[in-house]
C-alpha cells in the first residue's frame, strides 16, 4: 500500500505527497501531460526536443545540473508518446534546491538561440545514432505507421524525420512550451521524510506564483478499427532476421488492460512462457522471442518480437507462431498456469515499489490517468483475472485482421 496526500494549488498544479520516514532521500517528480501524440504531424519530435531543452537552463538559472549536483542530487527525464517526466533525487534536507530548479524552468525556460541550437544538434545526433545507424534502430519508425493510420501514435517519440527538428524555429518552440508546460498541465509528486504541512508550504512558495496558463484540451484523431492484416518486409544491415507482430489492444484505462498484460506474460515473459517453449526450446526457430504490451494511454499494441535462427524462414516462424496463438484462443488455460503468471506479476510489482522514485512516478502516472490511488488497486485487478477472461481477451486480440507484421531481413546474408 502506497499512502499519499493530495492537494491542488490555485494555479491548477496538482500535488501528491508520499511520506517515507525510512529514507534520507527525497524525490521531486514533475509529470507533464504531453507526449509525441500531442505534436502536429508536420512538426514531430518536439516533446522529445523539450526533454533536452528543459535542461538547457532557465531565465534565473543558467545551468540545471550543477546546483543539483552540488546539493548531492541527480536527475533525469524521459519522453514517451503519452507523457514527459522529469525527476530529481537528492538528500531530503536539500529538497528546496530541486523545487527551485523545477519551478524556475516551468515558469521561465531560457529560450536562447544557443540553447536551442545545442539541444537541436544533440537530438539530431541521437536520431542518427539510435534510430538510423543502429541495428534494428528503425523498428518503431517502420512499425508505428504500419500499425496506426490516423492516430498520432503513427510516429515514434523521436519524430517522423530529422527535418522536423532541423527546421524548428524559435517561435515554434516557444508556442509548444506555452501550450503544454504550465501548472494546469502538470502533476508534482514529492516523496520522502517530510511532513504534509511542510510540503504544502514549500510547493506554495516555489510554484504558487506561476501563472496557470491556458488549459490544453486534447482532441486527437481516432484510429479506425483495423480490419485487414498488414505486413511489411525491409532489408537492413542487421546481423539476424527479426520479426515484430503488433496486435491492437485496449487503452490504458480499459478493464481488459491488465488481462492483456497477463496474456503477454503467458506468451513471452520468460523461459517458461508458451512462445519461448514452443518456438525457441522445442522447434528451435527463434534465437530469442518476447511478448509485451506498450502500455499506451490510447488504444495500444501487444507486440511479439524476436530473431530467427540461421536457416529459418519467416514463413516457418509465422506458421508456428499462429499455431501457438490459436491454441491459446481455443480453450481457457489451466488455473495453475494463470496462478504462476500472477505470482511473477505480484513479485515484480513488489520489487518495483521498493524504490522511492518508482513509487513517486507510479503515483503521478496513475493520477494523470484518473486517480493516484489506482496504484494500490492493481494487485486486486490482476487477482480478479480468470482463465475465462484470458480466453475472451485472447480471442479479441489475436485476430489476423488486427495484426501488423514488420519483418527485417538481414542484408548481410
């Protein structure tokens, strides 16, 4: 159970506080409700660019990292298609350093030509290194537009193409900041050995005077139901042939989300999972195989991916994989198999909750999705899943017309 308090400042900033008296550290986590899905299709990669720009200094603080390091802290951030998250971990007695830094960049990020140019080059270099020149780096640049036709999930967090970042003007960047990086569009979570009244006082001191800004109302194009099997094969300089099967599944708030997660574990979590046993261990078709869900806030994907053994054809793999899925859909699994999956899920969740930062991020994310307390209900939601639920959801997801397949053929062979 993760205990927390919740309050909202007059400018709309939602604040969560999780008290932990056992640690000398504190966490300041700022979750902004903006991701790659909130970009314009002809200006992609902006949310990720901002992840970097936010470390470029604010009007009153020329450099973000140094004051935090001097206070014994560390920080980082991540961007997804749904959110952008910044976090600081530091000794609790120095928490005001993190609050000062986070509030100043929310209030007045420094938009200097130098900062924009430096971070633009960093992002362009990352695009080239991680997505264009790295083996299998282009997977999401290819798979997303195959699986999504209308919804902005059709481009990766890095963006559709480098030119969108190269051509970004100062006015473009400022407009994106004004639209998304304000108190009404953020959730602040503070965790550590503090008292609630202290947290209220500190957040009001550092964030209370920031103007609320205009509330961003998300209105994204809806993805039409997929009614045809899609496939694409590309040649690339990779060591081994690889495959990616992407099946449409429900959004993050849907009741069946947890069942879909359990299904992905049944198929490809570890060495006892169905696909691993059938395709790697017994038939020796794949050198590796995994199944996982993307965890998307809107309609998401359950992905089965892996690499072929030498001499194995895509057709042979395809035939064997669909047989495993057909067997899963044919009849409910044994209760004993489901029990084993649930034990692993509960163990992983318990391990994750040991970390103060993970607890703070989970509270903020669940608050964004509707209610921070949902983090305490997850175990119960998994526990309620029955073999019949697994059977029903498997039959919903694993239909050929809901599937998009990307095959990467090694050009080196």
